[in-house]
């Protein structure tokens, strides 16, 4: 008979695959998966849904949803103080309930202002979750596990968004309006389930050595967002993340239009490249996060910015290559771009949390989330405007901004690893 013992979770060896210690956090993981699946359904489904169930044209539907997105830009600033006061679980769960209610209300929308208003409700609910996201990960992890946690959540997000998009495409392609209505109801119910999972998740208190002695004075607490804006190191990271947000919008906003306008007869290529990126991130992100966590975050982020610059330059040059080099060139570009994403995403997210004082983390991460909201809103205008002057100009802008990010990050060296 052998004598076996079970090691405590905090003494178990670190996973060679880059996976964090998830014991006790299954409900958080499930809630994150539901939110990612819902995001995939949202992006792939809502325009077609309103075009089929209302008398509005595609242009009118797109305009109504754009209005909703623009109005929701400042939403994170409302939720930051709430996260600091009530905790991220309560705010994220409330956001899920709001988003679920918005999806149910979609069933009754048939005019422009209905779509804009209900779209705003959904966007506000989604913003509440993502404003709380970094603080939720901080609840589940210690500083030495945080990069792995962000890597796992990013992998789940890509898988969920991809699956949600595929499910939405299946329902739109095979079913009629009734199927689409039932999909909306199912999505709303899933958000309610995600809210319950977050509320019923009770993570053990986590105190890191670097946070144990951190405190904020009453004056700093009253300063609110002023204190965040005065935090030079954090605001530099926000500026760099804004560039990464523009980079992230390449796949959903720029790539398909670029291919249509510059490469004749290869419309299908955009979908293939998007699939390659989605699968690689979903499969490889945890392992890459395990590699990233052993290196100083600012250097990793700078390396990702350089990789992005190279990838964007390749994308731009593909437009002037001979036809037989187009597909190989695009494959090389998407692989470089994906590698940059794999390296950058967990490093930036983990650094945003480590630079946020625990007592004001909600406000800090609200400003960080604001860079996502603003970047997502301006990217379509910026990219399409530049394309009107020539197919290479968006890639020039992205390349220059990516290289400038390296110099902006210089201020982080020595402050944090």
C-alpha cells in the first residue's frame, strides 16, 4: 500500500501549458465563457436580426447601432466607482442582467429609436462586465498567476466569440425569424445564468505582498478620476493600449475591405485569415501566457508593438505584390499579427492590474476600458477615411503608431517587471 498525499493548491507545480490554478473558480470561468459566447452572438447577429424583423434598411440599422455604441462610450466611467465601492462581482452581474434585459427588449423593437435605445442598454450592460473584468481576474489570482489567468480568459473569449458567431450564422442561414427570436431569448437567459454564477462565486481573499501595504488616503479617494489621470505610468499604458485596440479592429473592420479593394477575386481570404487568427489564439494563448509571465511586461509589450509594425507593413506591401505572392504574403502577415496578439494581450492586461492601486482599481480599469470603447468607435471612421486616400494609408498609420508605442513604454522600465 502506498502512502499518497494531496498537495495544497498553492503548492502544486505550475502547469507547463501556461494554465493557472483554477480550483474554486469554476463559476467565474463559466460566466466568462457565457459572456464571450454572448459577445459572438451580438456582433454577428444583431444587424441581420433588425434588418429582417423591422422595416428599416441595413444603413438605418447600422446607424442606429452606431448611435448606441457612441452613446455608450463613457459608460465605464460610471462603473469604475461602483466597482471600488460594491466590488466587481456585483457590478459585472448587474451588467449581465442589464444586457439580458436589452436582448429581450430587442424582440419588441421596430423603429429607429427603439433599436438605438435597446442597443444602448445592451452596450451599457456589456461595458459593466468588461469594466469589472480586470478586477474579477484580480479576485481569482495572485500576482504571480495573473498573466496566466488573462491568457486563459483570452483563449476562452476567442473560442466563445468564434462559436457564438458560427451559431448565429447557422441560425440566420437555416432558420427563419422564429429561430432568431428563440436565439435572442436563449442569449438573454444565458446572461441571467452568468449573473447568478458571478454572485454565487465566493473566491477566497487574495492578498499579494506588493498590495498588502498599499493604501489610499482620504484625499486620494476624493480625487477620483483626477488621481487616475495624474498617474503617468498608467496613462502611458492606456495610450499604448489604445494603439493595440486600433490594431485589434483590423480583423473586424479593415481587412475585408482592404482585400476587396486591392486583391481581385479573393473576398473569401478575409474569412480564412480571421479563422486562422481565432483558432491560433484559442489554442496557443495559455502556453504563450506562460512564457510571457517569466519576462518583464514592458519589454514583452514593446516586442508585441514591433511585431505589429512588421505585420502591418507586410499587409500593406501585399497590395502591390504579384498575384502568386498574395496568399503567402497574407499568411505571413496574419501569423505575425497573431503572434503579436498572443504576446501582447496577457501582458497588457496583467500590467494594467498591477499598476492599479487596489483601493482605486475600479476607476483605473474604467479608464483602461475607455480606451477600448473609444478605439472601437473611431476605428471604422479612421480606417475607411484613410482607405479613401489609398489602400496603403491605414497600414502606414498603424505601423507608425505601433513603433511610437515602443517609445511611450520606455517610462515603465524600472517601475514594474
